[in-house]
C-alpha cells in the first residue's frame, strides 16, 4: 500500500488521485471502526477495543510515506495504522472476531493486529514497550546496510514511561533509522496531558536526545505524509531518528464503553470541526474535484467494508486445540 | 581435548558463534571495551569489531528490545544482562514481548534472541546481585531456559541457544566462572532439552543444576564412600525439561532429592517433585526431598550467605534420610 517507492514523492504537490486514494483509505478505517463498535455492542468482540476515529490522517499519511521494505510498529489503538499499511479488511475483522483466518489466527485480537506481509510488524499493548523493539528494527537496517526505516506510532501518555527514554536515547546515540511518531490526542487514557506532563509541547523531549523534533497538524494527511517522508529520507541517509508530534483527537473514549465525558464539551466540538475526513474533502473541493467523485469514494469504501465484515462474520471459530500452535518455532 | 574454565568456554562459544554466522552480534553494558565486568567477553570487541560487539547505555529495556527487533528482522543477537537480577528492570521486554511476540502474531515472526544473565550467589554481592532468577521465567511459556553446570555444557548450550530459532535465557553462574573442565576439540551445540546423567548410581536420584550440581557431585562422591550409590542428573535446560530421563532414573532408584539454589516456592525443583509424585507415585520407595535456598533474600555476610546456599552436607544428609 506504500506509495513512496519513488524517492522524493513527499516533496511534490500531491495529485488529486493520491488525495482520493488517501480519502478512501481514511473512510475505510472510519467505517471499519464504526462496525467494530457495533460488533462490540453485540458481544461479538471480546475484551476491549481502542478506536482511533478522528486520527485516521496520522495513520494514512505516515504509512503512505513508507516503502514496502520498511517496518511499522504501533499501539493497541492500532486498527488505523495496520489497515493503512494495507492489511486486508476481512482478515482484520476476522482477527478481532477471533477467527482462524484472522491476521494472527485469532491469537492476538484488537490490541495485537499484525500483518508482516505488509510491513505491519505488530500492535503492542504495553505502553511504550515497542519503542525499544523499533530501535532493534532500526539497528537491523543499519547492521545489514539496508536503507529501511522503522516507523513507530505511540500516544502522548508514552512520553512518561521508561521504555520511551531508553529507546529514544539508544536510537539517537547509535543514529538508527527510526521515526518516533507521537499521536498527541490530548489525553493519556482518561487524563489530560497537562495533569501528567510538565511540558505542553511533547516534541521538546527530542532536544534531550539531540534529535530533530517536529510538531505537526496530525489531522492534515498531506502534512503528515510530507513530514514523515522527510524524516524517512533523513533516516535513510544516515541522519538518525526523528521525533514527530502529530496533534490530533480521539472522537471516541479511551476504550469500549468509555463515553469520554471527562473532556470539555467545547474541546470536543472544536476538534470534531477539525475532523480530518471532511477536511480532506474540502481540500479536494478546493482543487476543483467534483463532489460526485468524493461521493463515489465513500460509496466504494462503504460497500467494501460491509462485504469484508460479512465475509469475516461467516468464518467458523477456531479449533480450540489451535491454542497450542505458535508457542515455539 | 582441552582444559578450559567455565568462563573460557562461554567466551569460546560466543567467539565461535560470531565466527560461524555474520548475523550474530552481541550487545550489553561494558561488554566490549571493558570485556565485561567478569571479563567473560574479554578480547571479543578487538577480534570482531565494534559493529558486532556493542557497548550499550545502562538501559536494560533498550538492550532486550533492540535484540527483539533485530531478531525479527533476521539477526541473531546475544544480549547480556550484567547481573541476572537486572532482568527485573526489563521484565516486560522478556515476559511480555520476547516470550509472546511469536504467539500473539500467530507465528508470523521468529525471535531468535539469546539473553545471557550472570546468575547466582556465593560471591558476597548482596541481595540485588546474587539471585538465581530462572524461576521468574519458568511460568512464562515462549521462553527456553538453559542453566549450564560445567564448562562443556556452558559451551554446548550457548552454541545451541544462538542457533535456536526461539528466545533462550542462558544463565551463567558467577561462582563457577573459574571452574575447570574438559572440552572436546570437536565440541558443538547440544540439543536443548536433554538432561545429562552426570554420574550413574542405583540407590538414589539427585537432580541439581549449576553451583548446586557441583556440590551434589561432591556429595555423591562422599556418599559413595559410605556405600550409597547416587545417580546425579543435570537437566541442563529447565525449558524444555527432560523429565523423562529423571523419571526413568527414579523408577530404578525409588528415591529422589532435588537440590536447587533458589527458594522453593514456585521453583523448577518444586515442579519436578510435584510432577513425578502425581504422575509416577508408584515409583517412589520414600517421599522425595527438595533441598533449596532459604525463603529470604540472599544475605551479604559470608557466614550468612554460606549458610543460605545448599551445602554439600545438606545435600548429603537429604540423601541419607531417604534410608
């Protein structure tokens, strides 16, 4: 699904076709998660779900700036990132429904979506735990002299856990090709950032590691694509890691039934007005794209999500003895 | 055949692994320029270069995490934790990431990481640098656990750990580093999951690892002079555990002593006793005995630490009391 195979794609103005592609994928993610919430409400999804509704531009913009041989690691709020890498919708539904055809054969679920075949090397559910692992992906690229990069998504709450510090420090001191992408949605679980973090702009933490830090509008898919592309280019050229702070917002609560009522109504309304999907639709309109083409994108995405959902729902449950597989190689 | 110390056997196994496969590299604190705090890795950076023997910051989570990521991308890292006790600092990386990455992804990744941990008491390092911590991990499926008890095993198990496609925690006992033993010139990797019958006997089966195995050998010698014939078995790996070799021995001797350095609760020794009692009750002519370290942290003062670690005498009297 990566669209940045040709060097410097991020530096050029994006074509209408590219933007429509981005829009379609963002809508697919939004609709996918709406369906997941409905399936959860019907008790067809176990455990918990952490929706990224509202943050689709970060996922699609960033993952589109990667090449096929690059790697992406994300968090338990990772549906969007994994789909943005190109994981098939039906097998992603299937994983969350616990089906053997699911991405992880039903072993992972919502919080561990992984599709190595598209470079989505894992969704990690312990806050910050994947950042040292991302450093290892960067190390492998450097060791084998491959010019691959590793993109690691994480939330604002992660900047206060130890693994963040250890990973950022090592990646910087060894100049590893890692892009640390913080999705600052203003809340670490239920707590506003200001209650847990003494700095308002999290990107200042980059200074501690002498690495470049960039704060961007995470709801503008074009800006995300451009800045992640710049970071990837720097990393491939031996310039080491970058910290990107993408400002965005979770439309839903932290997890499953959380209504998110701890957030001020005005804040919610302001951010709903900055929804990245209508924002991209307006940008397309400004480029002179007829409304019918946008409608067509939405129609295709809707039909696709429903078709893939139904297919996954019809898959049988796994054989219970399959639990013994995959413990050891 | 060459006589080597336990430490030299470890160093040789690392060197031979680095020599055999370019995808093998080492990382850890002060392992390169300083040669390791126990000098186990002395000379390796000079021989293999700074790109393959890497000094890291004091960042255990980063050490293990970096090893995991590199392994998933096709390398074979050997990560060192200077003291096994420091596994507590990166417990998440080992127990939640390293052990489960393959399982949670439905087998999409393999994670061939070897973690070397300096284990055990006896050197006066106090409570936070003296533990035998393999039992922290026997309850975490997905890991393999090697506990070499001789220079020969130290070499063979480490070679095997590096070649294995699964994560292996390799515990090297600090109080055995200068222990001497024979190493065959043709030595290679051992199969993980095969116990060694260290000494054959007919009256009682003793199962022990690492420093306590060394003491059990001494105890068996003394018991032999008293006319008690001891069969001494070293499992060598706790996961996978070769229970069948132990069971076959107990079926012949009818008597079992399991001797281990760590406290008894939730330990590998307790597991061996429990499984054989539940599965092979009829084999026993006497109740089995578990000899363990005490249920206290490891004390500092020499006389207290000396009393804490199971001694030759304690192992010997455990066998005698079986009658």
